C-alpha cells in the first residue's frame, strides 16, 4: 500500500512541477577543516550548525528574502523569482512571485502575492479562473511536495527546516555573499528525517515532500554568517515523471528542480494580514492547457 501511495504522490508531484512551468508561467557554530563530515563523525560542529539553522532563524526574528525556483524537464526550463519578508518566530511571511515572460521580449505577467502561514498558503492573482481580487487558500500539508516548489517559491522557514535532515556535510571554505563573510557547507539532507525533526508548523509539509519526491536525499549548498544565521541555501530536487500519453510503453524521465533562497536585512518588521473569509475564492480553479512536448535534443 505504501508503494502505491508513493506512486500516486510522485505522479501528483510531477503535476505540481508542471504547475510551476505552466500554471504559474501561463497564468499567473564551529566548523571542521575542509572535507566530509558524516553523521556521528568526529567533526559534528558542521552538522550541528546546519541542523540548527531553523532554530537560529527563530531567535533572529525576521528577515527579507529572495527566492528562485528553476525547473528543467526535457528541453524546457523555467525560472520563477520571488521577493518578500518572513517572521520566523511566528512562522509566517509574504512573497511576491514574478512569473517568467511568455515570449522573448514580452513583459512579465502580474506578480502573484503569497501569504505563508503554518499549514496554509494564500495566493492572490492566481489566475486560471479565479476572479480578480480574490484569494485562493491551499492546505500545504496536502500538496504532493509540501509546497517546497509548487507555488513557484520555497519559503525560507521550510528551506531552513529541511536542513534538520542533514546526513553528510562538507565544509567548503569561506566566501562572501553581498559583502557578508559566510561559511559554505555542502551536503545531503534526508526529507523523511527532516520531517521527523521539524517544528510542528513544518512537519506535515516535509512529510508530504518525503512521499512525493523520487529521491529522498536532497543535495544542498548552505551558507552561514559568523552569527550562525542562514544566509543562502540551494537545493536540487528530483521528481520521477511518467511522460507516456496512454497505453503502450512507458517513457520515464526526471523533472529537476533547483531552489535558491537568500536571506538578508535581519530584524525588519513583517506584517501579514490574512484575507477576510468573503475574499477567499472556493470555486473551481481551471488549469491552463499543457504546452506541447519540446522536440529536438534537450537544452544544455
């Protein structure tokens, strides 16, 4: 039964990845020397730094954030950008997600406003049949990827909570990000382990992602300042996809998603006002037509 649930989850996740490409695009503490650090190994300081990222952010209070989610499937590549601010103590924030241009030289579409709260996401200017000025509420624990990428952004708290599942970490040295001196760590995080260790507001989402993604271990690059605050994290997800149109041989591939979240301006005030119930649309949300399968060799 579990295998069947995982199969359904992966199929749904591919639809979520496609939603980034079509629905969004169409509508809408110490560190070791350079080298590997294994779980329980002699240099556990790096693992501790990475795994405690969410706790340190909660103590820091808030920050501004930039996000970028890039999907690549076959020869199609789409990048969605976002900007906003997040209150880590209250586990809520706001993002304005900018959609990619529909054609070269065309102006970008109107941004989608996202309100992020524990277990729920509110979207405005969602398009696809939603009346103007109305919000759509989504139960993030029911999304096949736990809302890690399917809304076009990875909110900074989920990005930090995922690091609780870090299994192996290597210290890659010191760098500068926008003038800030940071320590660079690279490693893998286990989605299921992250879900078990996550705070209550993130547990269901990460558990859904653990069921949905085809690879349980997620490769990451994480950058921390001298105060131990997460400044930037990049994840590379892989979702199995079934591209067969109907009966006959199944053609399988992989949809790769790269999510980058950058944090800055710590301590800024963050105000999140949830929409009134009468402003939340509860009708049917249409899906835009899927684009034709690209021909020719995959883009390099």
